[in-house]
C-alpha cells in the first residue's frame, strides 16, 4: 500500500486540492482520492506532485506492506 503526505504538504503551501490539481494536470477528485488512499498515482503524477512541493518523491510517498 502506498501512503502519502499530500494533505500535509498542501497545508504547508496553503494550497487547496483544486490548486494542486491544476498544477499537476488532474481533476480535484483525483487529489482527494490520492489523499484518502483510494488511488495510487502513476510515476509521472507522483513526480509532478513532488516537484510542485520542491521535494523528492520519497518525501511525499512511502510504501507500506
């Protein structure tokens, strides 16, 4: 299972789901589903989210068994 810290980073950057979605080219619902763990991102989407927050992918996403 992939865990993420998207909500935490959005709060740090004072960013709404809609704002992040627009920056990475997805719908707001996709960001919501990512945050709830209902959806695993593609590598490109994970990369774009990490790049938006100026961190590595590993700082946003972790894999738990």
